[in-house]
């Protein structure tokens, strides 16, 4: 049987290891679990080792004990990885780089400039060559996905920047629904 399938059979004994078999290192994790099973049973064949553990309650306990250091090592490695990611994110957030703080406005101005340039060009062509207007409008429809994506990103950037400003001002950023409810309740209370 394949190592991941065998290891999943052992995951019934230790449910926390089941998540190991779905990532990029699923094969390596499965082989690690199978190696522990072979050590516990003293059997070289993975199928026999798994079957022996599944059928013997004492071997199940021994397998669980033998897996404890492996589980702890994996948790420690995961904690180190999360700590490294956290450190990186913190350094990015505290960076005073113009590139970091300027990409939102740069993207916004690029979208505005491109949109305006495209609309002016299309309008001029339609005025000059009215017979081709339907073809030009149809061609513009092909750009719909690109523009909807760009405008969605721009909208998210604007919203996020507004939230950043609210946080910097010591306010708790509220969503649209929350803001409407707060305004409505303020108006009805007064």
C-alpha cells in the first residue's frame, strides 16, 4: 500500500497527524510515521507494521508514545516558521520605504490615467469613424474582465487606506453596515 494511505490508517490513533498528509510534504510525513511504526513493531514491511499496530492495543500505546517526540518536533518547526513569517511581516509594516507606502497611490493614478486615456481615445475614434463604433464598443467589452479586476483592486486599496487612516487616528474602523447602523442609531437617538 502507498505510504500516505498506510499513515492515514495510523492517524486514527493520533488524529492530530492527519493534517500532515495533505500538504507539500505529505509523502515525507507519511514515510516518517511509517518509520516510527516499523521501529515500534520491529517489522520491516510497512503493511505488516501498520496491521500489527492496528490489531494490538499495547503496540498502539507504544506507537503513540514513540510519535510524541515527532509531533513535538513538527510543532516546534511550525512555530519557528510562523515566528519567521511574523518577524518578516512586522519589519515590512514598520518599514518607512517610499515603495511600500507609495504603491497604493501609484496604482490608483495608473488606473485613472489608463482609464482616462482609453476613454478619450475610444471617444475620439467613435466621433471620427462612426461606422466603426459598434466594432469598437464590442472590442471594449473584451477588456471588461481586465478593468473589473483593476477597479476591484483599486476599491480594496482605497478601503484599506481608509482603514489605515482610521487606525492611525485612534479610531476603530467600521464596515459599511456597521457605519450605517451607527449613523441611523445616532440620528434616531437625537
